């Protein structure tokens, strides 16, 4: 799959470079009746292994919980305020890196070089 989507290139780690570790976040989505709707998998970086000035400059991952959206909508309705909505391209999916990043192979996708 990774080759088809051109998600990453498998390379040898250059000397003097560090690789960033990662982990899979697995989740089971259920239907209202409790049956399984689908399985979800997300590959995330263990960013706590990064060191300031060495591995990164700024990191920010905006994630909103539905309870927060509902609370804001309730406040707007209660106070008769105007609410504006806009779409913003997410950095994670659409961002472009200016530097090379090296990451360990994800568990289950290990390939020998």
C-alpha cells in the first residue's frame, strides 16, 4: 500500500541522522446497535523522542472534540451570537516539509534492505 500511495521511501538511515519512532493507534468504530462498523488505524509519531533544535522547530496538531463543538454551538445559540465557519487545510495531510525526516519502519511494514 505504501508504494502505491507514495507515502514514504524506504532508505538506509544516513550517518549522523536520527530516526523518529512511531506507533499505531488502533480503534474500532461501532454502529448504534453495538455491531462493528469498521476498523481504523492511524500511524502517529512519538514526538516526545524529539529534541528541541535538533529534530523539530514547531509542532502543532489541531484536534477538536465533538463535545467542544457542541458547547460552542450551545453558547452561540443561547447568547444569540453569529457564528462563522471556514475550512482550513490541515497541516498533517496537506503540509509540505522543507527538511528530510527519517522515521522507523512502522510495525507490520518492516522490509529488509
